[in-house]
C-alpha cells in the first residue's frame, strides 16, 4: 500500500453570526468547492468539467470532478482526492468571536493542490459558510481564518502551517503512510473493537441501503474505496486477498449496536440539486477474528467509508483514537 494521507485542521473565528446544520459536512464541502470554482475556474461557460478542454490541467477539475484516465477501470469519474471533516459542535449558531474548527484530508499525489485548498478556505472570509441568514441580507455568515495545522491522528503529532512569520504558509509534512497504519493497527484488539461513527455512514449492499450496521458490508465498501484511491492517487491497485478478507469479515458479528439512522439532504446551490447523504451514526461493537482486518479498519478511519465521503460522510474512529477537529 503506497497511499499517503495528509490530515489538516482549519481553525477560524466567526466574523458574523454563522449557523451550521447538525450534519454540516455537505455545507463545508460545498463552501470549499464553490470557492475553488469561483476563484480558479478559467472556463465558467463549460457546462461540466468533463466537457471543458482544460480539465486535464485544471486544479478545480482535479479536486471537484477528477476524471479517470483511459487505463483506469470503473466509472468515468475518479473518487475525489479529499474528504472534509465538519465541526464536532455544529448544529448551532456561532456568535461573532466564537471558534469554528473543521478538518480536511488530502490523498496521495493530491497534496500538490494544498495551496488551492488554502486559498479556497480564505475565500470563506468573503463568501461565507452555512445557512443564509435574514439578518445578513440572506447571505451566509463569514469567518476569519486563524490557523492551519497538519495533524497525524495516529500519533497525535501536529505541525503549524499557518500563520508563520511574514504571513507565509508551510507545506504539510506529516504524511500518514502504510507503516504508520500497520504500527497503529498492531496495537488494536484482535477479537473485539468498538467503532464510533461521527458522521452518517451511507453503505450500500446488493443495491440496498444498510440501515442496520453489519461488519461485512463495511469492510467490503472500505476495500473498494481504498483500492480506488490507491489506483488514482497512490502507486496502483491493492495487493490484498479481497475474497479471503471478505470471508473473514463474514465471521465478525455485531455484539452491541448503538447506531441510528439519520436522514440528511445535501443541497447544491450552484447546481440546484438535492442529494440524500443520510446514514448511520453512533457506535457499534464488533466481535470475531479481527486481526487480519485491523489495518483496513485504521485506513477507513483516515479516508472515510461509504457514499458521500467527500462531503464528510462515513467518518469513524476506533475506540482510543483521538478525535479532531
């Protein structure tokens, strides 16, 4: 496994009142995506990125709508090279001066787009984020970016990227790689583990939504996602025994289920489209032969699992892992 992950934490202050919905991942992703498009798109007349002659060399297309090359399998579009992590305390109104903290992870070679992400987040100081407010003339509340940090959730190590003397921004240099995942996974229990789903996990099994948590679909979707990301942003497909690991996952049972289904809808203001992004949140304990599956579990905590991961869905952590932002 050659994929690497850079986790980033953005800390901001509400400059005006800001209101974020309870599951605000789509709002955070939408604000960043719109800022990328507004600031960096050089051909706004194109109906889609796929129909633009510049898409092969465009940072907006690479982040918002990456296309597969001819030698890649699967659908026309690659998985997005990042995921967002919404504020843990969203679902409320932030008064001016209150702190708003959210995260973002960049995968593999996509770390070259870090400067564009920084500039997009800076645009939120003008364009705003969250729910439009009557008191602001039907505009979204704005924020003031205070700090950007790189963060390794497996080790707890942090690196200040901004602000630096002179207003400079450092490039993140805390990549999480396969060795770090192996080391952390080796410390996890081999027979029982509890996972906490911080954002809705929207899993599909045999064309049906999974509304009661089961381990095998979780692992199956995770292996597919990790393979897709490795093909697109790492050094190639996974070299693991997919069938063998899936057979082991079938033996793992859910012994405690404290998850619940939540219905959430993501609304694209630019495309005027509504997308269901609901799923399972809460915690579940799984028991069985987990030893050979522990690395996959750790990878899943870094890259998210299931549909709408780019919008923050499918973020979970195993018991004992620090949860930031």
